[in-house]
C-alpha cells in the first residue's frame, strides 16, 4: 500500500467517524431537548398532581429497596449453607 492509498483510507475513515459522531450528537441533543420539555411540563403540574407523582416515585424506590434487601438476604443464606 502506497502513501497515497494510506492517506485516502485515513481520510475516508475520519469522514465516516465524523458522520457517526454527528448522529450520536444529534440523538443526544434530541434526548436533552425532550428531557428539558418533560421537566418543564412537570413543573407546570398542579400541586396535587405533583404530590401524587412524588408519592408514586417514593413507593417505587421503597419497593426496589425491599427487593434488593430480599436478594441480599438470599445470597447470605446461600453463602451460609455452602460452607
């Protein structure tokens, strides 16, 4: 492979990489825009609706913590039984 072909391949690779990075940047920008709009819409919620949403989120967190605790206790029992 000559030097001319080397640079041709290198610039082709850089061009493809730049296109792919541009797609990633566009997707990230759209996601940030959507998240910002969601935050704005949540901020405009009525106090009762916001309270209900927060209550539901807290309950989900409690359920997740209980599931993690149960899994950890099961691992402890397995470790004790395998001795």
